[in-house]
């Protein structure tokens, strides 16, 4: 058995119970543990005199135990060990709660290193439950850079450190060096063994930086190679050439004139589909930029050429809304557009499936119901997915597989504006079209960031707008009160806030929708909002995608400082979709200047791409793809927000290498090829 494949239960001190705790972190073998990188580090290398130690910050001090530690019992049964420690600059009162054994570990007159948070004030300093070790054995708990790992129940940071140390000693030399020597030398990167040693147990901060840069580059380089090979493989597959009629015929029938950006995106897609390779294109643009019209133009070209198209939406209500829109575009031109969702009656579903299989339906709009095994097409040539990162590549591939041996064209629509460099990585197997113009008549949404002092004025504004026949969205950051949550009990839950609004506005119709409701319940509430049967809809971010209410003129986001800018921009896009003037109010509960500055940035611009660049800089990519649903393997160490320069270098190096060795078949690239192939093994055959 290879060293890296040894199961963790065989490590000293692990056993079956702790092996189960490690498994909750996704750790099963030595190789998993070595690639389980620290989430942060504590600088315990610098010691400060007691008197100079900054208050309320963790520090290292060297101090002599000045008097015998005393053990006492407090009311309620808690045990307290307390003593005074001193150095040349002053003294500190040190306390340990519920650790009576400490009294026997500390001796009066001996010097120890302590690490903890300094409390008190200038002449009366204190420290509670610090870590400590004798000065003679310095270097275990203090005098070093200490890694901090993500943990699960039953595991401590000390345990993780001990297990990683064992794994490095046993299997560190077996770590493959996936970077070709030429790339490593050109990029001036350290070797793999040095990198793994110093990412876990850095000798100093210089070594930590060398290790991190090497591992970040390797991760991004490997991913870029994998995506480059996907793209090359896709380009090598035979496509279904679409030689449709002149697209001018579609444009002439539209009730509006397409923007230049829409025309460019359609031209790019038609050029792709006319070639002998399958199209895989992302159409990216703000809410309201006209992505659905681009999709309709592509579907029109495919269907007029004698083929079928499928449009998959993430929710039933969004599928229904797309059905209405697409029928409006295509039905007058003689195309049959049908719907297929799980909520339809059995007889209705059966009739649509039979018509699809017979080739009588040109375009089918649906949800995950399109993926069921009994759905068959006569000749599927185009697959359109809305908000692709909410489906993931596996579902996109499952729908493409219904093309019966042929590879259909794929058009992906995303309303999440993503910085181009990030888009090239996240959608690395797709070509990208950007809709950077809004159609004429699209309403500008005035945005304001306010605090609780404006609550009554806001309530009056709600009454005024509803009195004019408009509707209101209110978004809360969580579902229910959790007193032990890290943000405390002050955050308003969706249900609690809906109840409060109903009491405040007893004559208005208030609904609530959140992620813990059953899908049918959510659909029913959102359908009621879309039908004008609710005045106010209180929601968690489930409405970010999935409901189109042209009559909604006000979006209120509670605790807006808890959201990323891109997510707030998405929520803002839920209003201003009709003919009415619209507003977005960001309720800011934070007092920090940084939080205010972030929200003010959103108030000043409606450009989703500028906002996404700022969000990427501030928060990294997690805000774009909350639950990692975009199909990429999870980044172990790279931060796509902070490591953009390394990302660009990695992409350039990968492109150059693949140009020389497209299949990574040369002997020196064997380790890289193995790493690339393992990267997507869980999604084999579904990536493109």
C-alpha cells in the first residue's frame, strides 16, 4: 500500500473513534491529512514585557510564578486556580477556571512562557486560562508560529497538529511533485516537501509565504490544466451544425429593438452552432440585460433548422415565467413551446413527454423534471440552463446526455456579474459573452443605506407605495432566532419579521418564504406574490433568483451589512422590472466605517461588474457561489479573490504547457496528469 493511502486509524493516538471524527472533516488517509491546510496561524514567536503587552489582544509573555498557586471553589461549584506572575516590567494576575490540575503543574519561583489575552488595565493586568509551558521546553506551545485547523466534535487543534506531524514524518517524502521542473524553475517556486512542511509547521513567516505561494500556484495551475483539457476535449467532439435561416427574421418579429450587446451575443452563439463542434457558451449579464431574448434567438435558429431545444430553470415559478416570455417570442413565429415540471398533473406530463419524443414540441421549458429517465427527445440540439451555478455541471451533463449520441450545443445564462479573470477560471470550459448594456426603458433603482432611525419613515413609505398598488420585498439574513448564533439574537428572522410587519400593517397582505419550507410551500407563496395576491413578501435570499414581479417597487434588505455586494445587487435586481419607479433600502445595523463604506459603494453604482470587482476584492469568490454549486473542486488553499495575480500566472503557464503537450503524455508530466485526472473524478463525463 502506498504511504499516502494509509488509513488514519493506524496513526498513533487515533483509533476508531477519532477516525470517525476525522472523517467528518473529509479526512480518511495520510494524503488527505497532509492536504488539510491550516485556516489561520497564530504568531507566538514574539514575547513582550507584561507592562508593554497590548490589552485585549493575545500575547506571549515570559514570567516567573511569584507566589504559590491557590485553589478555591466558587459559588456554583466552579474551581479556580489563581496566582501572580512577574517579570522585570511588572506583574499579572493569572487565573484558571475548572482546571484544578494546573496548581500542581506550576511551581513558585520558576519561569514559564504564557500565551493568552491580556486583560485589565495599565497597573492591574490579568490573564485567564492561558496556554503555558516551562521556559526550558520553549517551542511547543510558544516561541513558534502555531497553525490553526478547522475542527469537528471530538478533535482539538493539538490533536490535529500531532496527527499532521506524524503524517509528515511517515509520508512526507512520498508526496508527488505535480509541477514540472521547468514550470517550478520559471515561477521560482519551492519544492513540494518544503512546501508541505512549512505550510503546516512554518519555520518563520518567510518560509510560510514560500510554501503558500507554491501550493496556491500548484492548485490553480492544476485546475487551469484540467479546464484547458476539458475545453480541448469539447472542441474535439463532433457537433450538430445548425444552418438556420437569417436571424433578421427573428429580430423583425420582436416588439423591441435588441441592444448591440444582445446582437453580439447572438452572433457569437450562431457562429459557434454553425461550426462542426458543440457550442458551450456562457451569456453573462445583469438582471434585466436581456439574456432570455438571446436564449430565444438561439432556440429560434435551432428549431427553424428542424431540431429541438430545452430550457432548464431552477424553480417551477421561474420555469412558468420563462414559458410565458419564450412563448411570447416564439409562438407567433410558428414554434410550439411547452412546459414540463414536477408540479404538473400526470396526464399533462405524459402528453408533453409523448409530444417531445415524437418531435412535435420545438422548445420545452422545465425544471429538474427534464432530467428524469422517461423524458426523451426526437432530436435535441440545444440545451439552455438558467443560473448555471445553481445546477452544477452534473445536471447540465445529464440533460445533454439526452441527445441520443450526439453532443448538443449548450448555452448557460447567469445574472451574476463575475470579474472576467474569475469567470475564465470558474467557467473555464465555456466561452463567455457579456451583456453590458441594459435595454431602453429599464428602470434605475435608487438605492439608500440607512439605519434604525429611519424605520418609521420607511414604514410610512411602505404604506404609501402599497396604497398606490405597488408591492414590497423584504429580505432577512436568516430563518429563525438562534440565541447562541455568533451574531447574537438581534438579527431579525424572516418569520419573526413577517409577523411584526403583519402587526404593524394589519390591513396589508404579508407573506413569508424561507429555505426551510417545503418546495411546494415556497412555490405557492412566490406564486401568490407574482399574481399580486400579497402586498409584502418577507423572505430569506431564496428570492435572489426565482420570482419576477414587475409590480414590485421596493426592496428592503434587513442587516444588509451581512450580505456581499454582489448578492445585494442581485436582490436589488428583483425590483425595477416593470414600468414603475423603484427603490432599494439597505438597513445597516453595523456601526463600523468599513460596513458603511461598502454599502455606500452599492448606492453609487448600478454596474454589476464594477460591484463584483469590489466584492471579489473584499470578500473573495464565496459570495458569488455560496454553497459551491458551480461544479469546480473546492479550493484547499487558493483564494480566488486574494490570489488573482497568481491565478493569471497559473493560467498563462498552463496554456503554454498544454500547447507543448496537450495530452500531458510526456513522462515528466505524469504526476501532473494524475492530479488533473483525479480533480474531476467525482464528476467524470459530466463536466462539459
